[in-house]
C-alpha cells in the first residue's frame, strides 16, 4: 500500500495552494478573481472579522480513504473551544501585518502560549499495518498542554506510572522547535503570486441558512497543474523544507492526477463570521511511486463548524498534573 510518508507528502502538496489563498485574501483582493466587488467585499470583511474574534467553539470531521495495493480508512471527529488573550491577539495581528520584520517562531510561540481551551477527539484507522481506535482530550492554558494519561496509556500500551494527567510546558521552546521542524513558506518564491491567481477560481454559490443564520457560500478551487507549471518543484521543495527529497517530490507531482481540490466557506451575511468550512481532495497516483505496484488514490473530506463567537472559555489545569518543560526535553535530546 502507499507508504505513510507518501500520504503525508501528497496531502501537504494538495493543501498548500489552499492555505496560500486563505492566508493572502485580505492583502490580495485580486484573489477574488472575477467576483463582483460586492462579493469580494464579503471575503474581505470576513478576514477583518477574525481580527476582533478572541474565542470560538467548533466541531470537526475528517474522513480519508486510501486505495492502492491495500486499502486504508481514517476518520476523525471532535469538538472544542479556544480563547486567546485580547492583548496577545492584538500583538499577533500587528506581527502578522509585518511578517517580513517578525521572528515567526516568536509569533507561533506567542500564539500557542496565549490560548486557553480544550479539544476532545476520536480517531479511527483501519487497514494498513494495524487497526487503531483512540479517544483523547487535550487541555491548554498558559502554554501548558495537558493530555489524559489514561487515554495515552491505552493508545501506546505503555504505563504512565499512575499519573492521571500528563502535561507539556511549551513556554520558551516553541520558537526553537518551529525553526527545527520548519514550516512551508512560499513567500520567497517569485512566481507564487502569479501561480495563486492563475490556478485559483473563487465562485459565489447560492446563499444558504445555517442554524438560523443567513450565510454566503464561496467555493475556492485549485488547478494543481497550473500551479506547478508556474512554481518549480525545486522552489516548492525548498519552501516545504524537504529539499533532500527533491526527486521523490518531483516523481509524486508527475504521478499525481487531481480530480478535485476545493474549499467551501460559509460566511454570515450580517456578522461576516465563518460558520462552516468544507475541504475536499480527490486524486490518483499513476506510475511507480516508492513501492506502489498499482495505481493508487486518496480521497479526503474535512469539515469544521464554528460557533459561540467571543464567548468566554474557562479551562482548569488539574492540580496533580505532571508537567514537564518542553525546553528541558529538547535540551536533554541535544546532549
């Protein structure tokens, strides 16, 4: 079957153009394409609405089917709520508006250490090496992430030594970790802007109603062939921090035939908040890719419903939680 590493690389390649479009809509109104100005203004107002948003609740679903020599199905669903400190949020907005002069690692650390919230999810994987069913709840406050030790014990089969809540303190470590891991950044690719415009189509669909709220529906589609005809594989690999696997990436891009890469965004007509996001990916892989003996396919659907805008979120870290500083773990690992 498709190797796990290939799946991760494929999904990253497929999602990258959509991520670029979402990130740049506010600063790049030309990405509204042929939309009338009134429709484009809804998208710009939507971007502005995120600046005043300090908390939200959400539910999400994801299903992915991989077909090749063997089949694998992955499903995930969950819910949660997050709140960010208003002062930190304003600082993040100011940093985001001048990224060229910002330490992005510091930005990521400020964001993660200023969030208070929780998320519960269930994960199911069938096929592949072995089946997996897991459920877990994560708590986050003041830069500390708490994991349900009992669920982690069941998932890993390793004893947690009687600890009920296991925590990781992210303070002072996220910026360095960000630099070590690397994050896809296409800002240095000269052809990126042209590729975004040429490969992206945004269409306003008929308005709908969600939970009694009138919403405008926008569909964004990406033509991956056009995108990679303007952005070289070498530049994309460098931006993805995967230049060592350039040949693997080139082979994958040549072998990929995409049938659908699209996103639908449902935006409130009155408050301009995003109430629902749907993402769908459908592609096939032809030819020899790693140890793939026959043609393969990946179909993925993701949805996130958003609600409880600017409602207070309160999280309590268990007093008996065993919390270990991530900075100390990283220092120990570098010795």
